[in-house]
């Protein structure tokens, strides 16, 4: 009976008292707080539940907070949906996102993406345009704080299975789009690249680029980059120097008003299936070329762990590109595919190796993956930190990489059964996720960054794919 009476008195007290303090000091609550919890040795716990349990909460009240044990972050119900909140180690607050307007189901929207200032280009290489399934590129513009789709571009004369949009690159008012499956002169998969120019907010086609010595199955246009002055196009399956799929890079510049081929770059040490030109990035007069099958030394032997080649343009006409350094990692093993993705910004660069198995070396089929950071110091590129995470899963970290200022990104599209996430080092280690970690969405298959802004693609998000926009804090 005494316990019942005490409980009734407590309820009466709580109903009468407008504010509550929970502490061991006896202090009154702060005047602006209904509930003031203070401690120097203990924390406060909120309800903890799985994502499935959170979503099953009946009629959640606006402002409801729970800790999601699957996502390992706090969720807030905003009256319409659950939204993840920022934590100390995970930048998991929901990013604004967009899907293509007028897109085709399963068009691989997000297969490629690039960002420059307030414009984003997103490739959808099996999309429909002009009556054929040749691929498309969607342009988004940041109007205030809102990203709007303003254009859907296609090749001027598309054909089925061109894979227009496999690669994209933006710089200034230029956009370059690769179509590596384009048939040229009866040669299947010879490939092409297309140049578009922006006039205010309108993008217009200006040129089609092809290789002067192109052949079937070269897949010219697998990778593209532009620094606003030159256009560089990767053809990783070219054959030369008695090597099959050694790879090449073609550089173009404006000459007498036309885009003209300036030079063809090949690896100084080409080998079969080196696939030089699989990935490209440029910054001012610097060019970075990824070759995930390249051979590098390890002790007295050579192994095919992959490499990147950094070039410097030394003439205004664009004919001279000198090799500065062949770059590879100290943590290397066979078939780690270093150079699958590359990014360069000033005196910093990062290269992805999605089949890196860890150091010391784990099971070669584990595919932990990593992004390797380098800085230019004392006349050479020096390896710094390694972006990787030992999750016990084949995350394939480094499938994509990006760099802006001192912020380094590495995509992990196979994390948690192909749901995917993105690692950011700037300088804290943060992670970005898509909603619902149990779905196969390949979040982080592509990440691109410029001037403090970034984009992340999720090619399997719902039937159309989705792109996410963010700012480096």
C-alpha cells in the first residue's frame, strides 16, 4: 500500500512541477529547460532498436528520437519521415538527392558523374534518347540551395548500345562525354567522345572526338577528363608494342576553332592487359592516368598491382606532356587494381585499389579495397594515409575516389551486401550512407568533388538510380 501511495504522490508531483532536474547535486533545472539531465560520469540512453523496428513504430510523433542499431546513429522523425542525424564518426545526416526526370528504368543512372561549381553531370549509358537506347547525360544546376535538373543530353546521332554517358567530365563551360561502345566505320566498340559547351545555362553539342588510329574494341571514351583547355580521352583496350589491351590516352585541343588531336600517350612500360587509360583526372597542367593492370616492382620480381602515371604539360600548344612519375603504393600485391580510380588537385592526389586485400595481405579474393593518398613533396609524390576500413566484408573501397582541397573521398559500393557507403577524410574520418542499409544500392559507386562540394551516385537506388549532393564541412 505504501508503494502505491508513493507512486501516486510522485505522479502528482511530476504533474504539478513544470520542470525536472536529474542529477546528484540537487541543483534546480535550467530556467529554459523542461528536463535538465547533468552528469560528469554517465550518459543518457534513448530507446535503441533496429531499422526494421524503427520503421514499424506506429504513428510516430514529430520530434521522436531513437537510436538505430543497424545504422549506428540517432534518427529523428520530422513529421513525415525518419532522418538520420550527424554523429561524431558518421556524417550520416540525410543528403539531398535527385532522380532523373524522364529517365528510363534500369538505365544505369549514376554510372558516371562530375561536378564543377554549381553544375553536375550524371551519365545514364543505357537510357533512351531520340528513339534509341544509346545513353544520356543529365545536367543539374544549383539554384540557390536547390539542385534542379535543367537538361537531358544525348549524342547528335545516337545508336543503340553506344553507352553514351559511361564517363563524363566538367570544367568551366565544357562538358565531355564518353561513349566507348560506339561503332565507328564498321568497327565495333571503337568508341567516341563528345564535347558540349555551355552558353549561360544551355548546353550545346560542338564536336565528336575519335582516335586517329582507332580500332575495334578499343573502347575509346571509357574515361574522359578536361581541364577547360584540353580534353583527354582514355582507350584502355588499345593494342600496341606487341601488348594486348595495353591502353592509350588521346589529348585534344582547340586549333583554328576545331577540336584537334594533339598527342597520343602510352605507358612507357606497356604490358598486356595493363589497361592504361582506365581512369583519368586533370588539374591545370597536370594529368593523372590510371592503369590498374600495370606492372610494378616487388623485391626482385614484378607484380601486376597497378599504377598511375602523372604527366605535366610544358607547352602552350598542348603537344608536349612529360611523364613526371609512375606512382604505386608500398602496400602492394598482385591484382589489387591500383589506379582503377584517380583524382588530383594541386599537390595532392588519391588512387583507388578496390581489390586491395589489406596489409598484411589477407585472402586475395577478399577485396577489402583502399584509397591511397599522395602529396607532392621535395620533387616527388610521397604516399601518405590509406583510406580503408576492416569491416570483415569485401567492400571494394576505392572503386571511386575524389579530392577537393584537403578532403579525400573513397567509395565503398559493396559494403554491407552491396548497399554501399562513402568514406571521407577531412581531417576527421566520416562516412555517408544511403537510407536502409539492407538494400543493394551500390551507394558510392561514383563520387566526385570540386571546390568543397561533392556528389555521390547510387545506381541501384529504386529502379532509376539516384544522385546525392553534399558540402564538405
